C-alpha cells in the first residue's frame, strides 16, 4: 500500500513500525516516506495518530500489529524511554522466536556506534544514510526483504516468562522506570559471544556495584523480568550469605545472580558457578569486587528517569518543584519514589517537611540498611562521615579529612592519614560512601546525609565536627599543604626534591591545575597539554640518578606517585580519548571551525567530565608531591 498510512485503527496490520525520538522527526519522516512509496504499510507515531486517541495505547497496539521495527538510532535514542520500550518489545518478541534481532532493524544516524546497545546490533546495522533521499534505496531494499521473510505480526508471538530454578522469584518495584542503558549493557555483557565483530569476547560475569540504596537488586530484578527468557535453563538467584544450591544440569543455559556479595574477591569467586562460561550477575556494594568480571558502577537516576518516576506516581508540578525532590533524595531512587508518592497525595511541601523531620518514616528503610553497615566502622568512621555530612554536597579530599580529624584529635595530617585511608576503604566496602577505590576525594549523597543525621547518637560531637569542617573548608587553598619543616640531619637528597617540585609545577600550571570552564576552551589542546605532562613526568623521573629514590617520612613515595600519574591518571585515558576525538575530527565539514566541531561532538561533555576528574586526582598528587618537596628540599 502506498501513500500516507492510515493509523487511526491500530488493529490494522503494519509492515514497519518506525521508532524514533522527537529530535529525529525530519529524518524519520523521510525514511518512512521512502518505505511507504515502496509499497509497505508504515506506522510512525508522530503525525499518524488521531489527536483524540490515547497515544500510549495506540502506539502499543500498532507495535503489536507490526511485523518489524525500524529504529532510527541516534545518540538521543537510548535516552528516550518510549523509544527503548518500543525497541525492547520488538527485540524480546524475536528472542521468543529464537532470534532477538529477527524483528529489529536499525539505521545509525551518527558516525560512531558507541551509543548503540545491545552491542551485537552494531554488526547488523542497515547501510548508513549519508544524504536523503539519495542513500535510502539500500535501506528500503533491506527492510522490504526482512518484511517479506516474516509472515505474522509481533502480537501473535507468545511471551515467555523467566523460569526460576532456585530461590524465590525476585520482582522489581512496581514504579521501576528507566535504566534502559544499563539493562542493554547488562544484556550485552552477559552474552559476550554475540557480536564478535565489534567487541572482544570476555567471560560472561558482570559485577554491578554501588552504594546502599542505589537500586542494584531492583536493576537485576528488572533485567530478569525483561530478559530472563533468554536463559532457557532458568534463573538461579541467591544471597552470597546462603549455602550454594545444587548446580543445574546445564549451567551455561542458566543465569546466576549472586546478591549481597562482599568480602575477599577470592572467597566471593568460590560462590560463582564452576563452569566459567555460565552467565553470572554479581551484586555488591564493594567496588573492589569489580575485578571479578565486567563492572557496572550504578549511579542515580538521570533527570529524564526521575521525571518518569514522578509521572508514574501521578505527580505533576513545575520543574523547579520537582527538582527540590530530586536534590533532597539524591543517591536513592527508592527514597525518591517514597517521597514522590507522598507528594502526589499531600503536596511537595508536606513531603519534604516529612523527609527532613528528626525521625522520618520515609527514611526508615535506608536508615536501617545504613545502621547495619555502620557496625563495621568505629569512632573514626563516624567522625569521617560527620565531616562529609557537614560539607555536603561538596566533595572533600582525603587529605583535608585528615587535616580536620587531626585538628579534632590534637594530632596532624601525617598521623591521621593512614587511619583515614583504612576507614575510607571500610566505608567503600560497605557501600556507605559512593566512590572508586582509588578516589582522592569523597562526598555523601543527600539521602545518606539525612539518614546518618537520624542515626547519629552523638549530636554534640556532630556539631563540633561540623564547625571544624566549615572552618577548615572556608580557608583559602594554598599552593601546597601545611607540612613540617625539613628534618635536621635527614638523608633526603636534592635530586628527589627537585623532581617532585618540577612535576608538581607541571601539574599546577597545565590543564590539570586549571580545568576548562564549561563550554570553553579546546578539548584537543587539553589532551595535548596532558600528553606533554606525561612526557615531562617520564623524563624527569627517568633522569633521576640511581639510588636517589626513598620514601619520605610522611609516607609519600615519589616512585608510586609518578607511576600512578603516568599509568592510572594519564596514559589509558589519553589513549582512549585521542582515538575518539581524532575520529570526530576526521569528519569535520568544510566551513565549520575546529572549536565548533568539537562542541557538536556527542562525547564533548563526557570528555569534559573526565578532564575534571583528572583535575581532582592531579590536585591530590600535587599535594603529596609537595610533602616530598618540602620535606626533602
């Protein structure tokens, strides 16, 4: 059938359902028009619905009455919940038929493929559209061939629920929303043998780690709900603190979920299936367990997902009012859901007032989990958390925490630094503080701050720590930390002092010490500056005479610091981002400036965030280099 499709009756069978975000309206319309002119019945949500018909019901009905879905996969496509729901419906329909990509076709609207999930979809993309309509002929031909090979519509395929082999079925919260990017990433990582052209196969072990209340178990439960049927052997779900179940006959056809994993990585590994090819999902608060497999650091819901959560609770208000809820519940989607539910019935002001009461029922679940975790930390742990709570939402460096606790205890940074590092490790392992194991600064989410204040049994001490924290943080940052003068008779040589000073000077005066302002500067110039820093650090360190390297009395070690700077902070990031940016630079159109082309890059903000993280790590290294320079020079 040619011409404009009639979409008023969603029960009419459609050949192609064109899925796209609103921002890609023009390109999607051109594609849909070309398919229609080729004789296919095409459904497209925008401009194809009766204005008085419920869009969600009509779209869902049309989707179920379509043979295939064609995704206009732009960088914004994965961020749109409606698009991801449509795509997942077609994908899971094909999965029930034995081939998840049977009902799915995709046109990549970008020049790179990093935004496309699942990863094996990258291997079967339709020919790229360079100019419309000139390059549409190949797309139309491929879609027509797929339509001709599929006799029925998606709604005729019976959905297969996941089969639970052991344990009680675990269900996600009713108000679970979003997380599509994470769900697709999980599915790709748990099927590494699929799509070998664009990804290197790895063991199908995935570690989802994140702080208390971030939603790790809810994400895993939602994954099982959506994708559990992809594992014909069923689902094996158990806690790491329970005895291991009897192994199913065909392990590789099962999905193992190990919840609440903690402790030594080698001991946790003993709880994993004996067959290394068995897909396994490990849920933990401890980021150190990331070494067991492909790691996913779970973060809070983004703005779009939070808006969906509010809508799911029937909460409608202006964006400023909703932002108040988002900010007050940062770090806990579950708490945000509870506050939104109360706000929908009693108003936002009542909900936020209830949340901030000295003892709030809204905080009870989060406070209970935090209370169990806090048994593992002593007085130093509580004081450290009081410092972070006083500074929130500002991050505090570990060195500054040592300064504050030293002033409280009548000691100094050097004596407090080791106990603080040990305590930070414990807090990270128990999911109280959200950070990486090598983090140089820490901060608490708003939800955790509220819960800790409710749990703190010593408010007098909390006030004292708060006052000292504020006093320390408002003092202007000097070019170097306050350290003891050089010890008389020390054996430290001038070469080590000069090397530490030279590398520190490079850190302070390059982009590591002066990060790019938002939307300003050149990313290429920033990467070049980092590359020069790396070369300088290598040269200075390599020119030190043999026998000149010794650990300083503070514990600072020049060799460790320089290796950390070169290998962890700079080298891997430079290798990755140089290639990514170069690929974008290669396609700069004529007449577009280098800076403007950078601003149009989909990864522009992500690289700027990475540069800011490098800046923070570099400041910590600079502080420790100052200890060496001041003590040895």
